[in-house]
């Protein structure tokens, strides 16, 4: 019998890419849902419409599902502009959604939180025992969602993934993922033959390919149906921890290798001296059995090719 999986936020980058990855597995029956209109190139993916404030709509999307992967979430810009609406989505709406999942006997609920739940400035060693003291409404929203989920952990199996900065090609051209720093820099490199950094470039981030995120979700589903438990909360990232400026230099170097052309890197704000270091630790999930397969340079190359094939006539 196929494992029935629902992925929320189906019009977004994360949900779109995960659903495209999982639908290749014939053991899965994948559905995606969104409050907006959905597009998918995969005929094997079911599309559903959801009204987040409507109890019967929530019950309908949960019906018959084994696992829910909750990717729907206000992004950083929306959270900053409308913090109360963001908090409402992470509290009362999420609580109602969980209640309907429990009512429909959904077995597992996976939620994508963020590294930004830890603190305003990401630095030092960040592991699952680090203090949770976000200040930005986006991080606060994620903290609220985590607590909402933990309140129900005795009634449904919960996994909370604190994700670092994902990058990689989208599952289709209509998904907006070009605000992500690595994707943005690769697109600029191909289209503009330069990279403009809109900050001072000193912020340090951990980066993980979206392909690794998809592999993680597949691992979690397989692990669950083998009757094995994973930590309720865990970090997930990649093997690149770099400043924004160093990431730009890495992409420029890879571009030069392929196209024999030097790229200018422009910084919009004057950098301030910094000694900030970041250790975004995700050993907990690795020790639980997930084996990283970080082939990050290959995913940079994929982004170059994707932009050349899909956007080279844009500007």
C-alpha cells in the first residue's frame, strides 16, 4: 500500500522541490496543497486547495494522509510587515491544523523551522541545546510554531527541522527562489556577468543544497515506516559555512572555471570589521542515521545551467 503524503505550501520553492523529488518514488502517493493556485508539471502529484481559517477545509486535506510535511509559512518579509498575522498562522491556525491531523489519525507531522529561531545574529556554536532568543518577527513566528507543535507531541509524532540556508534549482520555472542568496548570485553571474551584494557581505551563514533537504525527508519517511524514531527537534545544514562575501567569491571562481571570464563583485554597503564565526551543528541527525552526500559545487553548476536554459533572455 502506498504511503500517503501531504505537503503544504505547494506553491513555494521548498514544497515544490520536495514534492517533485518524492513523487519519483512509486511507494509514495504525494499531494500538495496551497491557499493559492497551484502548478505542477508532475501528473502523479495531487493538488488540493486549502483555506487555513476553515476547519472543514483543514479536515479535508488531512483525510487519509499518513504523513504531513508542513512547508507553508510566512516568509521573513511578510513576517516583518505583518507580525501579528504571522504569529496567528504559527499559533491558532497551526493548532487547528494539528487538531484535524490528529482527528484524521495522521501518523507523523514534519515541520520546517529555521536556524533563525536561535538568535538575531547567527554566530558561535548553535546546536539543539542553544538558547532560543529570536528578535525578528520571522524567528519569533518559528518559535511560536515550535511551541504549538510541542504542545501536541503526545498525540502525534512530531519532527521539527531547524533548517539553514537552502539553495539549488527549483522544480519548475514558476517557483520564486531567486531571493535566496546562492541562487541570486548564480543568476546574477549568468545574466549580469557580475555579483552585487546588497549588504556589507560580512554575515556568516551555513548553506545546504535543496537536494540534501529532499534526501533528508525521504530518509525520515523511510525511517518512520521501519518503526524507528528520530529526535523531535534537530538542526539540518550543509558543509559550507561562509560569509556572504566569501560565497560570492566561491561562485565567481566557479563561474571563471566554466566560462573563462572574471566576475566583478560589488558590495552595496561598506563592510565593517568582524571576527564572527558560526558553527551550525547538525550532528544530531547524522548520528541518528542520515548520511550527508554534500556535493555542493555540482549544485552551483546546476544553477548556472538552469539559469542559462531558462532565463538567459530575461535581461
